[in-house]
């Protein structure tokens, strides 16, 4: 049994996925990509898991592509590289669209695909030691598969700079450009991420899923009558949904809603 990824679901519903290849700086290979994708898909379908925390062991969060994996890819033809790239694309898509909140605890450096994982998470907490970089062009490559998520997070101007320069940048810079939400001391990053995960349990599970979908639906769209109508229909459906009715009733009755465990 592989130990490159560990999984744990606490009794309160917080699920933790931990990248566990510290000797490889938690770099991706084809095995880890499949393991992480399958683990996320399983959590999506598991009602016992309500929030997902993504973290890592060792000094690095993720160094991107594993050297041995890159050597194998270098010998592949275009068709084999395409199949390989599609697996990584699936991982990013599954993480980005997971119907549950995702919280990243970034305790160390993240490069390439590691930055992609961060960009796909809903909330990101990083340590001062968590240097970041998109170094693909140094290898004659491009950050293609992760680009939709990174560009959406940091914008095209910052993406042009960091995609082209391949320079390392600090968590402070990542905070400024929108990739990271908060910086905390290294030994506090994990507890902070889990603290926020626990706070998210106070919110309606279906409403958080719908809110996450709402952001994807309205981001980048011009405000127009069509969008306004879509949003009006969205809140109307949510108000009459079982969770919406329970939340409103609980508020009026001054009691916790049924998804909050005492």
C-alpha cells in the first residue's frame, strides 16, 4: 500500500489529505496524481466529509513534477504526453470543483503543479517559508494545465510576469496578488487551516456548495439583466430548499440549524 498520500476524516467532518513524499519534496508523479484524484472523488461522495484540508509533510508543500516522472515523460511521444497531461488536468478540475470547501495549509515551498493545487483551493494559509514559483519555462515547458486556475486567481498581468520570469516569490507577494489569503508562522499554519475548517462546519453544506458554484458562474461576466435574473433565481431556489428553510427557521427561532453539531 502506498503511503504517498494519507487520508483522515475526523468525527466532526473535517477530512485531511496529506501529501506524504517528504524525501521527494512531495513532488507529483503519475501514481500520486491518480491517488489524489481518487481520494478527492471519494470525499466528494462521502457525506461524513464536510470540509477538506490539503496539507503536506516535510519541508516542502510540493515541488511540482517528480524528476523520475519527468524523465519518463521526456521519452514519451505526443499521444502519451497528452494522456498523461489529461490526468493532471482531471486532478486540478476535481479539486477546483469539489462540492465541499477546500482549505490549503502550505507549510513550505510550492512550485509548478504545487502552485496549481493552491490555486484550486478555496482558502489558502501559508507560512513565511512557503516560497512559490512557476518554473516551467526554465525547462522549455509551460504551466499549461494549471494555467486556468492560476490566471483566474492572480490575473493575467501577474501571470505574464511569473509565467515568463520563472522567479521565486514570497508568500507576502502571493498574498498581495491573491494566491494566498493569510500568512502564519510555520507551526501555526496547520492548526489555523483546521481552525477555519471547523468554523466552516457552522455553515450550510448545500449552501456552501451553491455559493462556490455561484462564484464560478458570475466571475468575469458583465453585470446585465440576464445575470441579474440568474442570481435572483438562484436565491429564490435556495430560500425554498430544505437547507434554506431550516436555516431561516433556526434563525427566527434563535436556535442552531440542524447541520451544526453541539
